[in-house]
C-alpha cells in the first residue's frame, strides 16, 4: 500500500481519488436516478398546478359590468396597437369534453365541447359580442409531446 501511495505521489496524483469502472457506473446510475427523481418532482408539481387550474376554470364566474369594462379595455388597447385579434383566454384541453379534438379538426360543433369558464366565455361572445360583429375562434396553441395541450380562444374584429 505504501508503494502504491509513493507511486501516486511521484506522479502527482496522490490527492486524486480514482474509481473503478464498476464504481463509476454505479455513481452514474445514482446521478441519473437523482436527475430523474428531480424531473419527476417538477413534473408532479406541474401536474398539480394544471389540476388546480382546471378545477378553477371549471367553475363559472359572475360576469359583472366591471369585468366587461376591463375586458373591453383590453380589446381597445389591442386595437390601439393596430391588432385585429386578441387571445382572450388560454386553457388546458382537459376543459374540452373531447380533449380538443373538435377544435384541432376545426369542426363546426367545437363550442359544444367546451366546459366551465371557456364555455361561459363562448356564451358571452355569442350573446353580447357576435351581434356587434366580433368573431371567435379556438385553436390548439401548445403541443406537449406532440399531443394537444392547451387551447387559445381568440376574439377578432377583422
């Protein structure tokens, strides 16, 4: 052992720690496991946040005159910027009864798949804004893993 220590010291390597190939593989496996655990924790947090959002957006809200004024203020600001379209909402496909299939395929009955607050937004558009000449469209705006993830609702006045 002393001879090995002297040999390492002679090469200037006495303060280095060398692992065997099998020890290095085991270390790599532990590092990978730790990385995966961290990714899973982040994924779990994101999934919990999404579930909370879906729960919140599943409930209808009271649409007060103040909310209508604030909304129309956003529309006015967009028009002042020269825009003719505004994304008025973004929500997970979980709030569509078909997980966004009808929206993705641009089917005529896509509004029938909406639930919760997105459905309420559609109904308000239909009742109050469509008669004034506004259009509403929906499209998938996020594709995690190649699957529909989120829908955007767009109000336009072209």
